[in-house]
């Protein structure tokens, strides 16, 4: 039986995916590892706010959150999801092609 104690010992994306018996594509994980883990950590925080959940219910919610985060990056990119602040900021040193005009 899996426990929160076991869960708290996990370190990387593959550990979490294996713990929850979620099949995964190693290439997809390699490319999106940090983004998957970031989205997963946000979801974990939301689950942890629900104090009425039992340990088993929490682990079930964690699994759903990880599946969702992983699936998101199978069909979307980090730039589209904007998980990290660097993707959310407007960069002033970038000239967009739509801003270039012929004189």
C-alpha cells in the first residue's frame, strides 16, 4: 500500500509517475520535466488545502493532478502554458514581426 510517507521520499518526475503507475513517454518527460513538476506542485498545494481528505483520498487527488499535468504537456508547449513567470512577462527587448513595417 502506498503512503504519504512514501510519496514524500520521491524526487524526480519519473519517480512520481512510477509511484502512481502512470505510463509515460521518456522523451516527453525529458522535454517538459520542470513544467510538469511545477504544474503538479501547484495542484498538490491545492489538494493540501482540503484538510478533510484522508491519506488515500489525497494520494488519489495527487495522482489525478500528475496525470493532468503530464497530459497537458503531451498536447501543449511550455510557452503556451506559461507555467513559469519568465513566460508570463512581456519582454521589452523583443521586436515582433507584426511591429515591423516598410517605409
